[in-house]
C-alpha cells in the first residue's frame, strides 16, 4: 500500500444478478457469491483486491438485505458497521451516494473507490497500478476517474467511453472521457473497436467523497436528500427509519445520474485481462477455453470432447463426443447449451420467471 | 387367454446390466428396473405382458439375490414362491433349466416361455399373437421355438438366426432355424439385412419344460446336475444348500449350451416394433425420436433444439441450441453425449469401473 492512498476507501457493490448465468446465478444466490473465476467467490476475490489497494479496515460493502446472511458467511471477518444493507433495489446512485456520505463524515478528504463485485481480472498487479493512479488523480482535483478497459472484441453487452484524442502525460496515461455511450449494436461496436478511441466502461469509479456529494446536489438532488436522510437514521441506529428514507430515493444508476452529466470525467486505461463474467461464454474465455481446449471443473470425465465448458456440482458428469457445449450442474437445475447462446438462455429464463410470477399473481 | 395356452408358464429373466445406459443403469439398479420405454419399469411391463399371455399365477421371476428388494418393490403382488434368487451370476442356462425343472415338477406337459425383462415392444397385440403361435408349436412336438425379429437396420449388436428358405404353412409363418450366428460385423450385418433370410434373436425361447431337461442331459449335463441338485434343495427350503448347488453350475448361456446344438429350432417371425433398448440411441428411436423430433422426459425446457434425447430426473433441465445430443440426469451422475456415441460411453464406463476395482484391490 503506497503512502498516497492512505486515506482511500473502497465501496464494494455486492448486488447484481444475472439470468445469463442460470442455473448457478439465481435471485437467492446471485453472481457475486459464485466461484466463477476460480476457487473463491467473486465477492471474496473483490474484497481481497480492495484490501490490497486501500488496506484493511477501509472497505465498505453494499448489498441487498435479503442477502445479508450470504454476505456474512462470505466475509465473516467484517464488522456489521461496514455493511450497508439495502431494503429495496434502487440501482447504484443511492448506494454510492450513501457510502460517500458515511466516508466523508469520517474523513472529508477521503477518496472513494467503487468496485462492482461481479468481475474478475487476470493481471491483479496491472489492475492495482491502475487503481493507484486513479486514486492519485482523483485526490488532486474536482473530477471523477473511471477505469477503462481496451476492447478486445466488438462487444454489444457493455457501455463504452469515448476518450479524447490525446491526453497529458502522467497518471498512468489517464485520458479525458468525451462521452459515455450505452450498449451499441454490432456495427457500431465494430467501429468503436477499430477506432481505438473507445474503452469499455467497467463500472469502476474513483472520486473524493465530498465531490460526489456536491455533484449529486447539482444533478440528482432527490437522490442526495434520500441519502442524507438515510445516513442520519443510520447514525441513530434507526433501521426502520433508514429503510424508509433509502426507499424514498429514485432508482437510478450513478452513470445516468452523475457521470453522463458532470463535466470532468477521466479514465485510466487498464489492460489487465478484465472480464465481467457476464455469460457462460465470458466464463469459458476467462478460464482459458479456446477452439481446442475445454474448461472442466469438478468430477468430469471427458472423452472425444473439445472446446466445452463443463462445471460439475456434486455428482460426476460424463461428456462424450461433444464440441462447443456448455454444461452447468447446480442444485437449482441443469443447463446444456450450445456455446454462445447466452441471449437465448437469458430470454428462456426470463420467460420462466414471468410465467412463475403470473402463477403467483 | 386362449384355451391352447392354458398350461403355459412364463419365466422372466430379471438379471441383465448395461454400461451403455449409464448413468441410469448401474450394478445396483440395473436395466429391468428402469422406466426406459414409458412410465413403468421394463420389468413391470414384461410382467404385465406375461400375465396377458398365460394368465395370473403362472409367472416365475429369476433374478440376482442382490436385487431381491428391488424385485419385491417392483412386483409386490408376487408371492416369494415364484421368485428364483440366484446367489451368483451363472448366465442364462442354469436359471432357465431350474425353472424348467420346477415347472415340470408341477405339470409335466407344461410349456415354458422365457422372456428377458429388458426389452420393449410397440405392438403388444402382434407380440402376443406370435407368442401364442410359438406356444402352440412348442406343445406339439420335440422342438424349441424362438421369436425372430425382422431386422430394420444392419445392427452389429445382436445375434441373428438364419431361417430356412421356405417353411410349411401354419403357426403364424413359423420357419425352421438353420443356424444361430453371433454378433456380426457391419458388412456381414448388411448382407444379412439384404438377404431377407436372417432374423434378430430376441432371446425369447418357448419349449416343453421336460424337453429342455432332456436336451440339457444330452448337451450340458453338468448344468443339469447342478440344476437338479438346486431344485431339490429348494424344495427342502434349504437356502444355503440351494446357493451351493446353483453356484456349482458352469456359467453358460442357453443359446450356447443348447440352442446352437439341438436339432429342432423354429422361429415365429414377429414384426412388433421390438427393441432391446440396449443403448440411449435405441431408447431415442423406440420413443419416437427422429431427425427433427426430440424425446423429452420430465421438467425439460428446450429452446432451438431438435433430435435430442433429454431425460430429467428431479430438477429442471434447460436445453438450448442443441441438435443430436443425449442428456440423462440421475442420482448417480449426469451424461451429456453426442447421439450414437454409445460405444465410447461403454468403454468410458468400463474404464472407470476397472479403475475403481484397481483402487479397491
């Protein structure tokens, strides 16, 4: 831990779901709690990563109250005081604003780093260097810093950031963000990739906590007032009051509420083997699968098989004569899918959920 | 039930295993106990079929003592007196000889029908007619009658019977068997199919019980003497003595011990949609799967999928973008296989069993 980051804090966003990761990811056991990248959960990995950047005792976790037990089991060393349990889902802006309020109360110079907990990086060192540079930059002025991932394919599932043609030296090559763009179509994504002027938005934000609060006052005062009220109730240990105040906030993302409107956003490009693990295809690639190599986990016997992703749960899986197939076992169900059919999976799971809701209604 | 079959008995062979039906068929829960053809087990279906031919109270079951509890659960209406529990596996000749001895003791004119319990037929009426004709023919003389299935493909997994170029009229077109041939290679099987003079041997035998005993005396006296001794111990309710006597028999099939040597074997051709359900491919075909149609059983959601066999167990299976794939879930394990790769499955399961034995040894 370098001296410059001594007063930085991390907020880990432990919400998140993902119908494209059925049957492992479900509403009661969502993506951050899955061991998709290796032996530990994504949340556990994110927590270790956060500690390696800002040191112990400086990490807050925001999550859904419905997952409180899961959270405590996954991070048993954490005191209750660092858990921010949301009674209802309100997207990212209120959760991040609340953390900024709590952090600023303790240290008005504090820099806050916001990390989603459902991502993985292959090169931890490169990632830490980028975060250090981002913290440095954020501390220096009235601005926001993001982490920008150089695209490796014309991905249509991510938001992009367009960066200025040239930037000043220093801060690990940080560049100014000209504009945020939502998930593009394939043609646009291919153009972005070819231009070299677009980076993937990893949803990682770094800023001085008080600066965010100022900007929220300007761009989303309704979110800020809910957040201020919730923070006051939290200080008073008034859980019911906290819940009521928090729920009063509109549901809005920080991207939409602040980032796309505020004048000064910078990004630190980071080529660190980042993945959002947003689909089984992404898991396959992150874990080293390719046209000839399969990714196998657990008791799997594979015969005459290549380029498959096979994740066993408790009982053995025998895979014979397959190419390009995803097999994922779990207590909830079993998926057998052609690789790359993640959109069809998402639609199918959403249809089932709608049908189940219709039955309940 | 016609008058002519009043003194016929059926022996159901409830042994059998099948590594090509992993993970459903295992040593502790073998093929006759599986519901492969429909909602009931193959054994239950075979029992109902037997009762429809010879009437109730005339069916014996031979099986392994290790499966006694399974048998009683599957056929709870049967008294212990009709169960012949083999202490060790000795192939079919001793089991069939023993049943012939027990049946002949009760009725020396009795005709015995031997039915494997791991087969299915689509046209039950055609099958019953063929059996009635076979019983009729067997009662009339010193001969054996088999059921011959007209081949529909150049199958290399079955034994064949070559039939005489022409037969006399009557007995449902029964023809004399010139010779039994073991599982042929593909070229030979294709020649058999084209010739029109070869039928599949379904392993179904019909004969007067006393005639079998005579023939065993001539061709396999060592089997007969073990059988006679075992029958005597059984009559005396001496289980340990029965086990010892039975185990004394050589392990040999009735085909090899008698059928391939005895002079008079006839066959009743029976085009009844017979299947041995000997592989997942056979199950797929028997249950109506084809190039466009899938066979799905249990809670299966299939999207953009065709020509698959998907058998769920208790939890839901989601199948997306697949063609020509076998998915079978069971408490023992999970199979995901390209259709038609049954030989690779057999080899893989046998390798695992050998490895497990090596660890135990």
